[in-house]
C-alpha cells in the first residue's frame, strides 16, 4: 500500500510518500488551518499515488484525532475530519510519537524532540506511548519545554542549554529505565558531545514512523492481520 506521510510542524510541513525519491515541504505558521493544510497537501502531492495518509500533529491526539489546538498554528484542528477531507483513511498521531516510531530499533527507547518545545515518547515491544515531559516543572516558574526548547536556548545561551539537556537526558533515561535515548527535533544537531546511551535522530525518522503506522502482521493464533504497532491514546 502506498502511504502519504504528512509531518506538521510550527514552521514547516514536510511530505513524503511510498516510492518517491525525495520529500517535499512548504511553510506553515499561525495562519495554517487544517482545511488549508489538506488543500495545500493535496495540490503538492497530486502526482504521488497513495491509498492512505499518516499525519503527525504537534499536540495531544486521542482516538478521534487532535484533542487540543496547537497554539502555533491556525484554529479548527479539534474535531476536523481528515479522512473525509483527504478522501482516504487517515491515522493521526502526535508528531513526536511518529518520529519516535521511525527511530526505534528495539528494546526500550525514550525519544526527546528538541524543537520549539519538548516532544517526548516511549517505545517498547511495538507499543508507542506519547509522553508530555515538557509540562514537568523546571524550577519555580518554568517547565522542561521552557528550559529545553527554543526559548531556553535563546535565553540562556548554547553552553548553558547544552549542560541542561545533558543533565535531563541522563536523569530521565534512568527514571524511565530506557535502554537508549534518541534526540530529534531541529536542535538535536547542537548536542555535542552526545550523552551516554544516546544517539541523534533526524527528519527521516518521522517519515519512517508514518510508513510503519500502516504495517500489519499476521497473528498465527487468531489467523488475521492486525496493526503491527499500537499507539497508546
């Protein structure tokens, strides 16, 4: 099955599809509504054959899609019918969870997305658990997202930011009993050297995760196919 993957970010929307040689992208921003997204995606991928869509959304996602407006995009995401708009089956997941799924190579993996804020997810035994570590308090007036996200980098400078990232990665890996940590997001490239048991991910992981969302496996005890990966809502 040919899959179209749509990775929605605060500054860009990235697109890829099964069998295509290279991804495409376009700018997003505070004026991007879900209807505008679908229109732009359909126009830019009209020559890409696909039967289903994976959509990575920068916010909380439930069984029926986005559960809260993203804040850094336009409004109207909660309750929007993506399947009807695309005219195809659509699976919507948190963008950090989609990138974590693509980066997973076995064991228990913790994903931390260092971007505008802090994305996070845990993957183990073909189960993806979206986390909200960015909401945890950091000191009296900040959260982890404030300190590790773009605002913290700008406010405290790269050296202090890197020290905090290294400390947090080591502590949270131990707390989660993770075998390894993958750092994604636009600022992951700034983390040098990498903390122990940590590797750097990339944008290609989000596409790989989008393709994996539609993988199926055969259960030999029940003789039917089912989703190979389960995303906890």
